[in-house]
């Protein structure tokens, strides 16, 4: 069974940002899909599908590692 | 003797964009240095230092290849 969760993320501006955050999140264990709805200069929505639920801390850390910030849930 | 020329470039938003355009321009023959003054969402200034003058067409094409547009000289 898969779990899908969405996160509000700030700081993303372009396709390179989408690629960077997708790469970082895809590297997390169990992650099967990452979808980014880019809103340049505002709050983008990142949706992660994984084989088991991810803790918020793990997602927050991966997003931070890519250079962006989780500000909550959309 | 080296030549330095600056170009106004639109479409750049973040550090990834700076890296992409720097990589593309550095690959041109004779280019010794690329400096980008990033102005996210507006007109950035890209300065290229090369061993011999580059034609505008060559620079325009490299910038276009990176996904941005030369709009003139600053």
C-alpha cells in the first residue's frame, strides 16, 4: 500500500529547483514518486508517494538539503 | 590580451540558473571567466572574459542553449 502526502515548499523558482528537490526526495527510502507544482517565487506544492508513510522530519530535512523550506501542508 | 563583454540576460531566477549559464558559456572556445550578477525575475548581467572577442551570435546561442535570452547590453 502506498501513502501520498503533500507539503508546502518555499524558495523554488525554476525547473532546476524542481529537479533538485525531486532528486533529493526520490533518494529517500521507499519513495516511489515525487510531483512538484511549481509556483515561482511563492508557495509550491510537493507531493510525495511512498511505500510507507514518511515522517515530517525526514521530508523537512531532505527539502532543506535541496535548499528549500517546508512551511506546512497545502 | 583578454576581452571582457557584458550582456543583459532575462529568465534567470536562482543559483541553478547561474550554474547552467556559466557552464554553457565557459564551454565556448577561449572563454576564461564568466561572472553573473543575478537579478531574479528581472535583467541579470552576464560578463564574459575571453582570449579573443566573441561574436554576439555565439554568445546569444550559448545563452539560448542554457534556456535564457540575451536582450542587449547593460
